C-alpha cells in the first residue's frame, strides 16, 4: 500500500514541530499510520511559495490530506499541484476545496436546508443597482452579510453584519460599507446576503453543532460550545441528506436550531481547514480519512 501523508502547519516559533493547536490531531493521524509532514503556512498562504512551504519534502509516493489553518483557494491549488508533481495526491482537489470553502460553492446543492442567499461579485460591489437587486430579493425581511469565507458577526454584529430591513437601502449600504472597511484586502470573492433566522437562544450566540463528513458519510456531530450540549443535536436524517450532497470528499457542516424547533444548515466548510469541536473528533476523523485514502 502506498504511503499516507498528513500535512500539518508547523509552529512559527519552532518550525520543526507542528502548530500546538494541532497536537491532538497529529497524534490521531500517527495512530492511524499517517506519515506526518509539516508546512510553513506563511510561505504558502501569504507568499504563495509552496516549494518553500514544503521545506525538505521533495518527493514521495502516495495519498494525503492537509489539516491546518485556512488557505486562499489559489494557495491550496498551488500546494495540490506541487504535491502531485512530487508523487502525492491529496484527497481534496482544488475544485472541491473551493466549493466548500467558499459560501456560494455548495449553496445550489444544499439550498433546501439553508437560509436563502444571494450574492454580488467583488467587481460589482460599487454598482448600486447590482447590490440593490440582490437586497430586493428579501423584501423588508432582516438579512446578514459576509464574504465568500468570513463575516464580522462576532465583533461588529450591528454595524457590519446585521441589516434589520433589506428594503432600507441607505441603512444596508452603511452596513455593507463598514463590512468592506473591516475586511479590507482580506475580502474574498464578494458579498453574500443571507436571510436572517432567529436561532436559539434569541439574542445570544447560536447553539451550534458541527459535523465532519468523509466520503459522503457523517463521521460525527458535536456541539461547538458547552451551552449547545443542552440541545439533542440535529436529526440523523438531516445530517445524512446534507452529507450525500456535499460537493467534496472531506467537509464540515454547521447546524443550529431556530425558535420554532427547525434545524438549519448554517455553513459548509472544507474539512481540511475547519476546527474540530471536540477532543474525540480527531481519532474518528482520521480513522475515516485513512479508510477513504486507502481505497
């Protein structure tokens, strides 16, 4: 059998060691027989130099998976391409990475389970007609905004994320402008406008659950906070329906419960760059990854 590789981010203060946040995952990967290799995240994501990021790893033969900090889609594509040249094929290809890492990539396949969404490409953000047309799809309902990857919900909810009335274009424009200011050069793709859903507990951060999916099967689903443990978790039928429609072999999916008792799919993420919410997750995830890569 060919070698299985797990590529982790190195510790910036000790490049020969993995980033401390991933120590439990490194051990889980080792337990499953993965050979551990380290990547310099700054070289890869900021300087776009995959050869420098891979350091001494010059060639191998086998299959692999990346687990680390978020990567811009072009940086991941560069890593995937160079590893392929050196004999290693990652489980997730650049197209699959982008479809789950970017909010709009998986929306069509999963819209039945998600709040309604519209988007405006970065090139059209200064076109008032384009932005207004997207907002008009929501009537006078409240909406939230983000770019293809991130929002400003955690620190700037009222000024750069939440729009109480989508038909109030002047107010919406102020929120959008503030969001763009805060994102700056890190804004990815454009603007996503999503229907606001009143999630439990009202007025506080939602009680979320995160599932990891490998090869269309749910590996596990865990609460993302201690408070969320008061909920039973999303139903298995919903998890299965989402899992079989995900456009990637390795992904995460976040769920939350609304005030009426309905579960919603809030976000989809690439499994390689999504945080694991529970100490039991790494062993289960790397067991599933080993099986997927060994086929």
